[in-house]
DNA sequence: ATAGCTGCAAAACCTTTGCAATCAA
DNA sequence: TTGATTGCAAAGGTTTTGCAGCTAT
C-alpha cells in the first residue's frame, strides 16, 4: 500500500499509538487503519488479517492478535464475544453503545440510551458496585429479515 | 450411577427432557441434576463434567458438551460468554435476568429490572426489531472486593 | 428392532507463546 | 545501541466430530 504523506489516519494513528505508550510500527498503524476504514464495525482478528493480506501488507496473524490485545489494553478497541466462537473487535469511539443482533440475518446494529445507562448505574450502586462498563446485547428479529 | 427409582430430580428431569423431545438417558438426567443442585449458577462444561466424575458418574466430556448444547437448543439452559475463554451454562428459570461481574473478584451477581426491560423492548421496536432475548453484563468493582 | 445416544480419541478452532531476527527510538 | 516488536511455527485451551458399540422406546 503505497500510502501518501499527508494521510490523516496515519497521523491520527501515530498519535493514538504514542498516547497509548506503544511504539509506532507499521503493523500497528495498518491494523488501526483497517479498523478505521472498514465498513464493518465489528471485526475478528482473522478479518483484520485478511484485509491486511489483501492490501499486500505482510503481517502475521499472531501479530494481529498481539496488536489487537495491546489496543484493547490501551482502550483503543473493545473485544466482544457475541456468540463465543471468535472474538470481535470494535474501535472505541468513546460512545458506550449497545447492540441489537438479528437472529435471522446475524446483522448487528447499535444504539445507546441514557435512560438505560442511568438505570444501570443506579442498580449497580444499590448492589454495591461501581459500574465501569456495560454490555447490552439484544437478540431480536428484524421485520425485514430474510 | 446405580440410580434409585423414586428420585424427585429424576422425575422432574424426565418431564423436561421429554418435553424437549429428548430421550431420557442417564447422562442427560445427571447433567440436569448437577446444574439444579449446584450452588453455582454458572458452570462450564468442564465444571459439570468434574462434578459428574466426582459423583461416580461415568460420562464423557464430549457427551457433556453434546447434552448441554441440546439443552440449549431445547431452551433448558443458556450459554453465556462473559469473557470468551470458555462458555458458562446456566439453567433457564424463565426469569430473564442480567449480570454484574466484578472486575476484581470475578464474582457474578444477578439482577433484573422491569424498567430496563421495557425500555429495551421499546428501543428494539423503534429500530424495527422484535426483541426475543437480551443479555446485559455490567462490569464494575464491588466495594468490598479483594 | 432401530433410531438415537454414548465414550473415546482425533480433529477442528481460536488464541497465545517461544524464539531468533528485525526495527523504532 | 538496545529493548521492543515481529513472523513463524509450535503449543494451548475449548469445543466438535467420526465411529463402533450400547440403549431407550
């Protein structure tokens, strides 16, 4: 990928990486780029790996896993386990959103709701917990599905 | 394994199994029993397997997986993926509850809340979905943890 | 009798790790 | 320079599957 100079993602990426205390390396920039450019918001390590291979980047799958795990520690991405087989990674855009998964099509949609947010915090508090994060997955059937 | 006749769990189990269209076999009754008698509500296949071994039942791990998967299809248990490593199975007691997981101790607690329930249904509807199930996991830190 | 169930071992998956070479700072 | 990072291959942990024998109905 002959990438040009004044590329916003590269600059952003470097900044993000540095802010996370990670050395700025090509594999890391690449993974970040793939996730930012992708139309799918939730990607498995394998998905990311394939995209890299397809765009002629030479990165090992193990590295993708390592990088994604580092990104997770750094708070750049979330690791989700919607159905358990494989983990899906998603960029942290600072909006704590929830998911609706269609049982027929498998399509994933997002939403976020302050009412639920507040209520969860309230409930956690009453149970003695300080809520740091929450994950909501609604399973449903879309009216236009299949 | 030499199981007696008038065992309450056996009778209950048999009914559940038959209702699910599954043959009433010893391994299935045993797995059901273990899950019902366990003090822990969330158990991995391995957990169930160990309990069976400990109580002199001769059941293979593969069978435990198969049985649990069948139970899941039959709606008798839920398969959860709190952190991805291994799946945890939980009896379906018809109460759709949510979970709070302590980040320090790993302890899992449950709750359910009609306000959130209603709100989720409402939101799903507005997105074009008919909600069939939902999973909520709150990550937090308990005030008395570690 | 027979379709379904089981145990065992092997395979399939996803993910992590050891190690020598390579790279960013 | 030098510790961090990488690719490869091998190992690890969880779950599934093929198959021959056993079992509930």
